[in-house]
C-alpha cells in the first residue's frame, strides 16, 4: 500500500488524516491541532477539507450566506 501525503511540510498522510477524523476531528483546524497538517504553508487545507467531506466554499457562496469572507478563510486554515 502506497502512502499518499496530504501535508508535505509535516509528512502527514491521507491515512493519518482519516484516522484523526475517525477519532472526532471534523474541521481542518481540529486536524491541525491533532497533527499540525495545514499549519505551515497551508497548501494542503483544501485536500483536508475534501477528506472531511467539506468542499471549499467559493467566494460567491460565502457572500450569499452572509459570511465574512476573511473569517471563513481563516477558519479553513
């Protein structure tokens, strides 16, 4: 079985992210607290969101929901 790295900065694999999700982490921030994934360059945050079943919202969707765009982006990181 090959390892698929989600976070190159900290060497976190897809399997590790899925394990943390199974253990109760349900947001990118909770995954970051569990294993640091997404806390350095941030390029893996969208992949983490996809694994958690949370698609990244487009800017237009955030505006329609009345969400402050900056706050929603900070939450994703």
